[in-house]
């Protein structure tokens, strides 16, 4: 039963994504209890982002489900939060569009070469995730003062810049891996787990 805990945490994070979105929508800009609920759900889900991968490696119970579901849950949490903030708070859409494109591009690219080459999470990718989580947490804070919102915007811009840089770096690595290891018919494309608990 304990061996299933990492996957349970991943599933809970996936479930938390729509719950967080609904809480933000129910708040309807009132900055009240539903907003606090959305913040707590986001922070709890972000914590499991690290915890599930750490436990899976520590207990040596890494599964194919976890390899696929964990990065999906990570990206769903961040992109759902940012996307909802566009609708509820008028957050500018273009940083979110850049981040979303980068996530899809890198994820698909890594899957294409995963059978032959493990492209580990880069320091830039981990920094991007930390910046995103910090920015979203500040944006979700109910009745956040101006300085907090300004800090959140600066962090989001920094995350976007790091996303572009690390996305280009991943693109180069993926292109090199595809040249050196052309895909063969019938190969499995399940990626290896990340070295750390955060998405790339």
C-alpha cells in the first residue's frame, strides 16, 4: 500500500487542478474564502510535485504511470492556474502562451527520443518551475497589495525568460538526440523519471 503513495499523490494533484479552477471561478473576484481555498489547494499540490517523485525514488517504486502522469500533473497545475488568472484577474495572456508552447514542445520532443536518450531536467527548467510557483502563489493571495502583485509579475516575466532559454536548450538537445538515435518502429516512448522533483 505504501508503495502506491507516490502515484496516489500524483492523482490527487491532478484532481486538485479542476478543484482549484472552480474555487477561483466561484470567488468571482471577491478575494474571499474561495480565493483562500484556491491558494491552499495550489500550494498543497505544488508540494506534492516534489514529494511524489522523491518518495518513488527513495522507495524504488518508480512506475510507468508515474513517469507519464507526474509531468502531466505538474504542467496542468501551473497552466490551469495561469489560464484561470487570465480570465479572473486580467493577467496578460502572452507570457502564459509562451510558457504553454514551451511546455508542449519540450514534453513532446522528450517523448520522441525517450527510448534511446534520457534528457535530464536542466537547472534552468527547475528554476522556471520555482519562479512559476512563487509568482502564482502571490497572484492567488487574496487582496494582495500592489507590491505583491508587482513582485508576482516580475517573477512571471523571469519565468517566461527562463522558459524561453531552457526551451531552446532542450530543443538543441532533442534535435541532436534525434539525429544520433533515429526513432525505430515499435519503440516504447516512456520517459525516465526526473533527477529532481520538479518538472523540466
